[in-house]
C-alpha cells in the first residue's frame, strides 16, 4: 500500500505555482515537487496528485491524501469538471492503472507528511511558509516579490551577488540523501569487504572535501570560511539503503546550503563508485535540503 500526501499552491504576485507529493511505502518517504508558471491553485492540486500517483507502479494500491475539496470532489464525489480537463484526463488515466482511494484531510490537522508537502509547495510558489495550511491566504515571500533573480544583472547576464554589506551571522544547513542497493552490497559495506576499500570512511572524507570545494564546482557560489562539516551515515537494513546526512556550519554573510547539498551528493557518488562493480543497480535518491538557519530569513525547516 502506498500513501501519497499532496498539496499545491499559487502565488498571484509571481504568477507561479508549486506542487509537492510525499510518497510513503513501508516507512520510506520520497518527496517530489516542481513549479509551473501561469497556473492556478486548482491546477497545482491536480498536478500534485498526478505526479504522486505516477511515482507508484501500475497495479499498486494507493491512498491519496489531499486538503483540496475541489480535487476530492471531482475525483471521489462526482463533481462536474468545468475546467482543467487536460489534467483530469491524465489523472484519470493514471488512476485507471492503479487501485486508488481518495481521502480528504483538513489542512490544519497536524499531519506532518501533509505539512511537508504543503511547505514545499508554498516555498516553490514563492509563498511565505508561515502561511495557513490551506495555502490560500499565504503572503508573497519578500525576497521573491521583487520579481527578479538575484544571479542575473539588468541585461540578463549571470553575476555573483554582492554580499559585502550583509552582516556576519552564524549559519547552518543540513542536507540528506540516500543510496539504495542490494542487501548483499550493504552487507559487504558493513563487513568492510568491498574490494576498493572501507566505503563509508572514504565517502565521509569525500563529502567533507566536496563541501570545501563547492565554489569551484558551482560557478556563482561565494567562497566561504567553513567552520564545520559533518557527514554521517545510517544503515537502513530493512530497505537495503544508506541514509546520508551532511551538516555544514559557518559564520559569514551567506548561507551554506550548497555546501551541505554538495557534500551529500559527493558522498553518495563515492559510495556508488566504490560499489558499482558488484551492484550496477544502485540508485541515488532524494538529495534535498532539510534545514537551514542564520541570516535574514532565520530558520527554515523543510521536513
């Protein structure tokens, strides 16, 4: 049985929408999300459900949780569809291939998985994540209302953002990801029996080194004086996976999100590289930022 928690949001100031779906199977969570220009809140709600469903295999039993009365009414209560027929056709096709149950939940019911989808959808739409759970009364995020990208100059050319006048603050970012593999591969890693060496020690060092090299990999990132980098691993034997958490700290004028994400990605790639000879089917999944703090925006919790 798959559980899919979905939400969509729309920012009329930017004319931009965001959707998110958290897909849960046997305790394992995967987050999918995206943005769409020139859309509506209802289209984002439909898109979130569609994208969540198609991430499950045909024939699967799926329960969709949504706080959208519009989506729930059209899919479960026989409401007449007067708009968005293109998306509903795709959604109907995906539903026909699976055993889908629709469940409406209140946006403020405290469900953490639905809240995760809500926060992600609002963030992508450019809405203040302190918005009400329904996503309908959210305020436009101040950094985005200006309507321009900070890494482009007036002529549309890339530039490094000038942070000279910004005050130094303590900053932290936490990113996560995972590498899924065969049970036998995970067992080799646990025993230190992989031919290329001790996988987790090498991957840990690779992640730390990668965090320090981030401005050399991402063109417009600022070089930072990093105070601490931690790369930690959790062996998930039930799902034959290694969960990666990278934490980066600094005191400076700009955040360390990219450093944490880079550390996570390179640690995952190192695990893959060291084990690919015995397991060609390994998959690197769900690299994402889960928390950041410091600077004008304060603390942002994404899950």
